């Protein structure tokens, strides 16, 4: 299976520890630049249908603003209740000033 990467935004548009919501191929994605890396995680909390990009980022975790669940930006796994299900994470590539993300898998 190959991955198709699409441009999400310019690297210069991302502020450290400040999530940015984008929509790629109909998928809501939260982009986060933290600890020198860029991560892409599905923007919808697995516990409540709210946007993770409105939450806080700390220690490579994004916190849902509504109920306080945090998700690991690397794996999407929740690190505390009330969320128990992970959210999808997506591969990221940086080419020049472009942030490229793959939200689809093609065979």
C-alpha cells in the first residue's frame, strides 16, 4: 500500500504548541508543532464530538478542552479518562516550507 501526501499548510504557519485545524480530503486534522516535530492527529475527540485543535498542547499530548482527556500526538492513544479509544494519527513529511500529510491509504 502506498500513501498519498497532500499539502496541509506552510511550516511557517505553525506556532509551537498551538494546534492548527485543517481539512484534508474531508478529514478534520489537527496539526501540532512541538518539540521540534510536526504531528497530525484526527481533530475529533473519541469521547465527545469536539475539536481537539481548540485544546492545549503539553509534553507531546493534546488535551480535549471539553472533558480534559489527553491524547498522545505520536500514537493517538488517550492518557486519561474519560476517553478510552485512540484517535487516528497521520504520517507527516516536511518538504521545504510545506507540511505534507497522508490521511488516505491507497493499495
